[in-house]
């Protein structure tokens, strides 16, 4: 190999000293900037935790840690128990997951197992379209169009039908005052379900796509029908990943603010009746922040901290499950 | 006995176990139904937004100032909100994208398999799951309290939201660049920074751009981070992103949604349509960028 | 032209020396293909294959890589259906019935014509559930019957003694050779008519390979076996008949199409082939 100029653009060859030359300044600055950017991510997360917590200390000192478990929320009388909102967050998120997961997994299966690439692509675009509709538009539509319609055509008849029936009546029967409300836990759950479906679907698709083709062929070669192959091969392989996707969807549903704020009814209540109004953590923060000050405001920020911690925990568990199931498949 | 069945001379290859194939077909139908179940509300939402929004939108609507809620839809418009959304989203992109790309470069090109790299990557993933309202509360706590409401504060909050998305998608695109390209550049004596800047980045650029545009589409519709940072409620456009409260389409919709006045509601629908159109245009451009490059590289 | 065992060994084909020779009058025709060509989209992967496969024989497909032997094999159990652009032209018959006639259920076909793959692919289930999978989807529910089928299949696959105490362990925990025998047991559990094998030993060490070849000899009396192999000695060892495929290169379009060159009794292919290409391949000058 000759010592052509092209292979030696910096003219360093033939100079022994040049081989030990330090890296030019520009390179080191570039690397430092990249590192700084990476560290910024960590810094932001830490700052989020620190800043919001420090702003909520006056609430903590007022209510103490038991504030999390008290239900009375009455800013006028300096009462800031947040259990109601915790309840609302959990209930609406759970409803959203129950409604969304079967649908999302079914669509993921449709896209990976049934449809060829040509047909799957436009459907993927449509699912992405679902994700592009802003949260506030879902809320607007939910409040003005869906809630009244649902109350008339679904909630009222169902509530009338199950009134007095043991478990169903408690869930779907009329609430306090004998009414069912359009804006309610259930409506919020439905709207949230629409919003988390794209993410659960796309994650499930990724997981299902990692099932090796050869395993699928093994099942088909035994004469299995497509559904038998899915049950026998796809599900066992991807259950860990799908559970992870579900948990991530749960995390999203818990943190989704605006849509929930518009359709949940915004009246704090702990009740099993899903067709009645409620409140959840992000909704109360966003609705009452403007008029708040002092301990009230600090309480709202405290709720924010709670929400932050909760979603981080759910996220960590979800990623842990996914990571473990992938490792088990590789190692086995 | 099973043996007798399989060894028979006469072979019937038609569908002998009809229940099994029927079950498989029923499952397929259920999958299609699931898709339809999701499509119908989406179609309904889009239809409602288009029909109610289109009736509100006129030239004056798009350029007029925001009137009082009681005013009917024909009076005034949503121009201040449009200005706010465009300016704040643009500022947020300018802030978040360079940092995001640099962070992705660190993780993918410089990081190796060190513990720090894995922590950063993991934390960026965790950050995508942080609810947007938290970003708003965060910027409120460290910025707004000291410097007041402003478009900049909103851009910072949206930037925190956008940053992990950009890092994730940029990292994916960088990973797709084949190592042989890097090796060829090194073999010519280039330093790592030069390799990254002159070979890797250009190769991944279309994918990165598309990822950024998708993030922009998502972020432009966010409301919660803005509630705590730009205050909203302004009636005239504020072209100064750095000081003073500002407005945005998403905030306008949120503030008008619960209003009993049909004028305010009409403005909300008009704003919703405008917002969705902006997001759609961004999405379409993103897809065009990826498909154009895919076609070029064939 | 018969050759003595000594001469066969000198030719480098000791395997042919120490085996029973296949009957030259074949039994029932299991498969018959007539002018079969297989396309992927507009690309013709294999052209003009006409042969017949007979009951209770082991038939080997040999040839250089890219000659389409696996493609032809997968046509026999309609597994190529899984590839959207694949298309078969010509007549493929199984026991006289057209395999590709409309109305034929691929699942029913595969129930009768099983397949073992190149890379062992046990399901992520227990050993027991792996073998029981096929019978279960065919409706067998009784535990006693399933136990019986599992044991019988694992015995046929020469795996029973090694795993009988750990049937609950995952199928993924077995070594390569054991996993492949598990896959064979799984295939035998549905009692197919035919067992297709796509290079079943190429991922295994010589000892595991030997056990599977012994297995093939033992189950031959109950099944018809078609095996694709790139190992000529293996073909000579186990098969009764051998089909040699080669590649036709089209210089203009730079495409390679597989073609069946010669199909005959194994001894004939290896000792006295008619086609010079066969001669070149089996004496090692090609492929």
C-alpha cells in the first residue's frame, strides 16, 4: 500500500512526533458537548424531582405524609387530603387499560400475523393518526359530543337495568342522587383508552415481531391453524413484552391530563359507581392551579410529585418486566 | 386408531376439522372488529372537528384577535393563539433538537457500553414516560416563579417533553448507519468527531428529520405544560416569545371547552381544526422525507 | 453394474458398501410431480421438476446451494404458502390428489405431511407440551392418551430415556441434538404419513447426526421420508433414492434457476450416474 496523499490527508505520515499529537481542540469540544447533552438528561430528571418537591414542602408540613390517605379536600378550610384524586387516577387508568388492551393486542396481531405488508402499512398510518389527535381535542370532543350521547344512550339504560343488582349495580348503577353523569370515571376511562391504544399497539407489534419465523413455521408444519399457532407460539414468546406494553399504557393513562380534566366531571368523590363524576390527580392540578396560592398551591404541587413518583415506578416495573422477558428468551 | 386414519388409501384434503378452521377465522374477524372499533371514534372525532371547525373558519377568523367569550364566532378570531403555537413550538424545537441530537450522538458514538451510557439511555427512556403536566410544573417551579410567564417558559416545558423523544428516535437512526461507513472514514484518518459530523450524521439525517417532525407534531398539541408556563388568556398576539404571557391553540381550546357560550365553543372547534391541520401537515412532510430518501437509496 | 464392497470403499463411498439395497420395484407412489416450476413473484426459482416419491422409502435431495432443493421440499407440504409471492405451476399430487387444488386445506395437508427444520425449533414450553402440542390441537384431551402418545413419540425419536424424568423442563433447555430429536418426536406425535426433513443434521455434531440417521432407518418402515441434505455421504448412507438438483445460470439476466438433473436409486446416482453433471458433483469436482 503506497503512501498516497488520500490515505494521509493530514500529512501526519513520516513524522513520528505527529503520531503522538494530541487530538485537535475541535474534537474535544465536540465530545464534551455531546457528553454535556447526555448529562443534561440526568440533570433534568433530578431537577424535576428536586424543584417540585421543594415547592410542595409547605403542604407536607401542613398535612404530613398522612395527607396522601385523607379524603377531605377543602381548600377553603385548609384541608388537603388527596386520597380522592389518587383513587380517581387509578380507577380511570384501570378502566382505560381494560378497554384498550384487548383491542390493541388484537390490532397488533392483525398487523403482524394476518395482513401482508402492503395492507398493513396504511393501517399503521391510521393508528399513527390516532396518536396525532391532541389530547385537548379528544377532551373537547369527549365533553361536548361523547359525554352527553353516552349518558343518554348507554349510561342511563344500563344503570336502570342493573339497579339493585349486587355487584353490577354498584359499578354501573346510578350513583348518589340517583343520576348518571356524562362526564364521569367511565367516560374518562373510555377517552383515555383511545389515547393509549396507539402506544400499546405499536409496542405489542414490536414484541410480536421478535418471535422467530422458524417457531411459527414449526407450528404450521404440524398442521396448526393460524389461531392455534398464535396461541401456541406467539403468545408464550411475547407475553412478557406485552405485559410491559400494557404497563407503559397504564403509566400514560395515569399521567394524561387535559382529556381527563375535561371529561371526568371535576367533582371529587370516591365511589364505586363508574357512571358518576370524579376527579383525578392531573385534573385537579390543572383545574385549580390558577386560583391557588400558598399552601393550596403547594398542595397541588405535592400532588404533582405524587404523580411523578407513581408514573416513574410504573415505568420502571414495565421496563424491568420487558427486559427480563427478553433476557430469558435469549438465554434459554 | 390413528394409524388407520392416516394410512388410508383414499385421501380427503378438504377441511376435515371444520371447527378448528372456523375458530381461526372467527378470531381473524374479531381482530378486524377491534380495528373498526378504534377507527369509528377516530373518524367521528375528525368528522366533528372538520364540520364544526370549518364553519367557523374564515380569513378573518384566522387573523382576528380573540374576543370575549360571549361574542359569537363571527366576531374576532384566533390569530393570537396561532402565533403563540407557531412561535413557541418553533422555539422549543430550536432548543430541544440540538441537545437531543448531541445526546444521542454521545450515547451511540462515544458512549460504548459504559455504565454512564447505559444510565443515560435508560433515563431518556424513563423520561418519555413522564407526564407532560410534570414538565409544566417543573418549569413553573424553577423559571416562572422567578421570571414570570412567557412563551420562552412554555418552550422550555415543551422542550423537556420533546427532548427524550428526539434522543430515542435519533439514536435509532444512528444505529442504522452501517459501521462500514464509519470504518471507511476512519481509515482515511478522520477523527471521531469528523466521522460523526461528516459521515454518520448526513447518512442518518433524513431519519432524524422525520423523527423530529413527528415529535413536533406531537408536541404542538400539548396543553398541560403550557398551562403553567404561558398563562394563556391573552387576547392580542404577543410576538415577543421571551417576555409576557402568551397564548396557544391548545390552551384556547382548553379554556373555551367548558364555556357555555356557543361563540367560545365555535372558536374552540375552529382552533381544533387548525391545530389538527398543522399536525397533519407536519406528519405528511415527515413521511415524505422518509419515503423520498428510501426511493433515492434504491 | 454391481461393484464389490471393496471397490465401493476405494471409491470413497464406504457407506454404500454396508447397507441393504433398496427395492428396485417401488411401492405405492406417495408424491408425484409433473413439470413443476416454482416462482417467487416473477423470478423462477425452480423449473421443470418431475419425479415420484415412493412409500416407506427415504428419498434424498442433493445439490449445490441455491439449486432449489429446499424450495421443492417446502412445496410438498405447502409451507411455501407462507411466502406471499410464492407460486407453483404444474401438477403436484399426494397419493393421487392434487395438492394445490382450490378447496384443499393447507392445515390438513400439513397434518399428514410433517416437517423437521434445519435449526431445531422447540417451542418455549415443556418437553411434554412440545410433543403434545400436535395431538392437542387435533382434539386429543384425555391425559392418559396424551401420556401414551408422548412416550411413544419420544421413544421413536430415541429421546425417551434421556428426558423421561424431566418432561416438565423447558424444551429450550435441551442440547442441539436432543432438541432436534424433540422436534422429530413432536412431528411424529401426530402420526403423519410423510416426514420431510430440511437439512436436519447440518446444525449438529457428528455423534448427534449419527443418532438421527439411525432413527431414520428405524422409522422408515412406518413413514415415508424425504430429506434435503448438502452432505453427500449422508445421502449415500441413509437414502434409497436420490434426486440431484443443479443450477441453471442465465447469463443475460444473471439469474439462477434450480433444475432437477437426475433422479434414481441411490447406488445408481453415486456409482453410475447418467448425467455428466451428476458425475461431476458426486465425485467432488463441483458444488
